[in-house]
């Protein structure tokens, strides 16, 4: 009897200790938080490299960004690496991947050990005492519902990684588009400033002629209005630059005050040559293998299939086995116990049918995504072709003609004050053509980025 009571007490204490065990809480400090945040304002190459290493991005099916060897804001490496290391959404998805992988260790484990003890008479310690325990046999063997739960957790971890990969792929192009927007705003501001300097050179002559009454008030005010409108668009360009800077900073997890934003020029636009681009038409099998969002959809289908299997396995009976010990004043009996539970007939059919519908929904979603991917490839190719014609012909030729017209009308005005209205008109037209050219060149690069993103992570594409 003393041995049995000691054994029961030991088992009870062990179970209570295991139940109360918890991980050590991490201590957070405001100083650490502030220090990590300050890095985003002055991040160096070493800071980015260290953040990438801590991020543990791989292995992915897409090319990972390399830490830049030097801080060159006009090159893509710095911005891609910073985004992959510090983008808030990507950091959250990375944690989801790690959580899903960690949960695989608990999925498919045996059900809790069931046990109970009984004392026939509390007033008589020598009365009959009984102890029972059972363990989940199918869980220990890793079959039936246990195997299905484990397989489901495995597919969920793979799907989480695929979602992370798809976001990482799209993030690369979002960063590049944001770089194009910022470069275009800077380029437009510079071009308008040059045009403003060129046009204001004749302002003293306009004011002098107006003061002496040699030109009408409407003529002089129209010319000054053209100059003010030019200054207005300069302000709009600076406002657009601030917005583009904030957008790029948010994507890269950097502070807008980082010096790299001020040092960035228009290289992302100027270095692009559409004649070097060779668009391909991937087959469906290639798209399913190379486009991250399709790979993610395929794994979502696998998750839905695994969930259907897990639900179907719930119809298996639960089988438990364990010891039964009975102690009486004059004897001790040791035996065994066998327990089972069977779902009520038909109780799970509705849940299984619902899982089957969700599986079929995932299949149809994959089919729709493939159709959309095909349509996007065709659409982006047409837009790219149109953008080439727009930037290399229409907008460029129009800007050249408007520049010549402005020079000609300015020469005419210097010779004949009555020609001022033509000069005022030319200033507005030249400003519009200049803005159209900058936008057309930026749109051409964006169209190319859309084409590259639509075709998936091919070997020759390096983010």
C-alpha cells in the first residue's frame, strides 16, 4: 500500500509539473526598441547585411537579394536587400512560416493520457484503491487521424512558405516601381527647374515693356501666369517626390530621412534600354512552376486536400489501452484496460462534405489564377509595346518640337514685343510636353517590370 500511494503521488506531481512548465518570458526594453528603430535612418551596408542574415530568408525558389557591397542608392541591391530584411509585411509572414514549422512538432501527437484513481472509503485507508490509465494507441503508432493531422500540418507549413515566397517576389517589383516613381519625380523636378531658369531669363524684359506701356496688360499678365504655372508644377513635383520617398521608405522599412533617398538619381530610368528586352511566352507548366502566386495556390489546394483527408480520418475509432491496478487489504490485482470511442453514425458527413467543397473551391481558384496569369502576360506585353512607342516616338518627338518652338518664339519676342503671347503659349506647351516625356519614360520601365513579374521567377531574372 505505501508503494502504491507513493507511485500515485509521484505521477500526479510529474503531471502537474509538466503542465505548469512554460517558456521563459523575454524582456523588452524601450532602449532596445529605439536603437533598432534608429538604425533605419542611417542604415549602412553592414547593417543591411546583418539584418539579412538574421532574417533567414532561404531556402526559396526565387533568387534572394545579396547584401550590397557598397551603399549605392542608384543601384537596386541596397533597396532590395533592405526590403527583404525590414519590410513589415514580409517580417510578419516570416514569423508565420516559423510558427507553422514549429506547430508541425505538435501535430499528430497522441491524445492526452487519461487516468483516474478511486478510493472506496476516505475514512478507511485500508479500503480498496483503484488506479487506471490509458494511452492513445493510434496516436502512438502514427496512423489514422494522427497521420492525417501530421500531413495537414506539413502542408500548412509548405503553404505558409509559399505565401511568404509570393509576397517576397511581388515586393521586389513593388520596390522597383517605387524607385521608378521617386526617380521620375526627381527627374521632373530637375527638368522643370531648368525650364524655369530658361524662361525667367526674359522676365525682366517683360516687366520693363509692361511698365513703359509697350505691351498690353493682358499680354504681360498672361506671360507671368505661364511662369507662375511653371512654378506651381515645380511644387507639385516636389510634393510627388515626398510621396514617392515615403512609399519607398515604407516598402523597404527605412526612415524617409535616410541619406540614400537624397542621393538617388534617375539611373533606374536612364539605364533601361527596351531594345535589350526579349519577352517570352511561358507554357502553363512553366508558369505553374515559376510563378510564386501559382505555386502558393497549388499548395493551398494541397492544404485543402489534407484537411479533407484529416476530416475523413475522424471516422476512425479512438483506441486506448493501459494498466489497471486495484489494491485491497488482502490482495493486489494488476490488469489491463481497453477503451474505444466511435463517432455517431453520420455525425461527420456534413463536415466531410464541407471539406470536399473547400477542396474543390481551391482547385477552381488555382484554375482561375492560371487563366488570370495568362491574361496578365498578354496584357502586360501589349502595354509594354505601347509604352515603347509612347516614350521613344510620340512623347519624345513632341518634346523635341516643343523645345524648338519655345526657342523660336523667344527669339521672335526678343525681336518683336507683340510676339509675347506666342511665347507664353509655348511655355505652357513645353512644360506639358516635358512632363509627358518624363511620365512616358517612367511608364515604360514600369511596363517592363509588370512583364517580368507576370512571367515568374525565371533563372535569368535576378531581383
